[in-house]
């Protein structure tokens, strides 16, 4: 604690006078800190707010709670205030905000302050403590504009028995081409639930349709073609109609018992699917079969993770140092292991998080037990939680096996992306191709024209 406070005083001195942001010199006062919250964010940061208030009790902390607003109303209010140059010093972005705002466009437009120098002068900041492949997703033109706090790895999960039943080669699915071919060949056989989630496969594979730094489109027709072919198959199979109702473990529990799908999707959907859920699914599966996790990879076999919680500092904030202290607390192991949803960027927090949030330690036999499982009714409506007698204890061996397997996946992460509305709707440019009205090449040209207009706005 003494070391941290000592450093803080030095760092405050360094930025008290002026902070340079996008060529502007912002006079620093560091007398207060303003943060916007809604119901989701408030639950995620309560511990940090309390710690900050205690450690920096000389700072006036302004928590503007907007829990009375809907998610979209809150996102609109936050976006408007940021754009006008007012709003919070610390910009907290939950999954709802990230998926409904173009974060890359915001980064390019100068909304966020570059905090690279703060990281560099902070002797307590050790880059190797965090997954830098994820942290680097918040950089544009070498400027650290956003700090990702947690992420998910897009996965397909099934069992060897189910795959054998459906004549699916799991080895083939471990490459991007093999997986796409398998899904297309089995698209009418309930290989995956009917959802619009995989209409962003190009994004998951790391194909960015816009180069924000160059301010131009980035449509490689050869690289995009496999994803577009999958979209064509899903579109014609009605994957945008009569979307299956399911959520989290409930959807797996219902689908596997009814032998409905080959694969379940994780880390892809609109709502966060945490690694806790994956652990639960794998453990229940292990009672009757061999569970298998297949990450969605790019053409080089690398994983592109999806950021689901991030933070930045407003570019014209007069309280940059206070905002930085708050961000540092969000990166600490204790916070990351308890509060983030998904995989923490703090490398030491993952195993601790799983053990604290998912498992209950049984001191009598050193085993870990799951404490809940969601389930659905036949209509797909969530019925809450139950404690089925057949949910087995998770042994310490099984727990460590899962941790090691997931850590191996995180080590294969080559980068991360922020989901964007423009990328989510990208498949629509090719509908004329799906239904045979025009060629793939003509749709590419049309997409380039439309995206060029979007870039210029």
C-alpha cells in the first residue's frame, strides 16, 4: 500500500500541469473523478468504487447512476455526452455498449485519451501480468486508447459421442476451412442452434472490413468468400427466422437431453457466455461422454477473442491521473478474479475466478462441487435454477484439467476484436447473392460503396 501511494504522488506530479491529448494540452486538476453507471456496470465496479473512495479520499468521486434507463437509453446518453466533450472521466463500456457502438470509429475520432505514457512511467505496471494480445486490441496507431478488462474465446462445444452420432469429424472442425465446410454440409441437420451469432464469422476470424487508420474499406473477396458461403447456407436454411430460444447452460442442458444439436455456441452470442458456463457443461457431459471444446480459428489456426468489457479515459478530461488510478484497480488480481464476466486479462486471475465464482470447496474430501445449473422447459422458457441429483462433484483433478485446457486456449489467442454493428450487419450486403439475383463480385462492389459512405460520415 505504501509503495502504491508513493508512486501515485509522483505520477500525479508528472501530469498535474498539462496532459497532451491528440495535440491538445489539457490543464490537469485531478480534484475529482466522474463515472457513469447503469445497473450492469454498477454491479461490476462496486468494489473498486469503495476501494478508490478509501484510498483516494481527497478526490471528489461523482458516481452518476442511470439504472433507471434502459440499456439503449443509457448507451445513447453516454455516447452523446462523450461526443459533446463532457460526460465521465472514466468511460466504462460493457458488452451492450461495445456491441451497439462502433468502438473503432470512436477511437479514430479522438474520443479517448492515449494512456501509453502513464503505463510507461508507472513502475508498478508490469505488462507480463496481463494478456497483451487482448490489451493491444485497445491500440490504434500505437496509442493505447482503450484498456480491455475481460474477453471470451468463441467456442463450439460438444461430446465425442454426439459428434459420432451425427457423423461429424471433430478433427476436421479444428481448422477454419474444415469447420465451415462441415457446417455448410450439415446446415439442415441441426448442427448448430438457429441463431444469427455466426453471421459475424468474418469478424471472429479477424477479418476487418474497414481499415480505420487508413480510412478505407478492407474487403478481400478471396478471404471473405468462405464466410459468405456459410452465411448463404444459413440464410437459405432460415437461420434468421424462427430463432431458437435458449440461454447459457440451459440451452445445452435442454438440447443435449433432447439430442437436438451437434454443437453448442459459447463466447459468440449477444449475451456473455462465461468460461464458468463452459466448465459446467463439460463437467456434466463428462459423466456420460467425452466433452470437446473447439475454438473458432482463423486461416493460420490462431484464435481471435471477443472483448466484452473495457475502459477508457475521456480525451479532454482534467482528471486523467485519477482516472488512471481507477483503471489500475480494475486490472488488479483481486478485482479481476471476482467481478469480471468472461476471462480476465490479468493472467493470475483466471484460476482464482473459476474457483471463487463457480465452485464450492468441500474441505472433507478436497473436491469441488457445482452449485447450480440452469434448465429450460420444453417451450424454451427459462425455469430458473435447479440442483439435480445427477450433477456430479467436480474433482480437483477435473478442475485443474479444465484450467489447463482453457489456459492453453488463451495462449493461442493472437488478438482480440470489439464487435461492431457495421460488422454484425455485413452479411446483409450479400443477400442478393444468397438468393441468386446477382454475383458475389457485384455484392462486394456494392458493399465497398456503402462502407465508403459510412467511413466518411
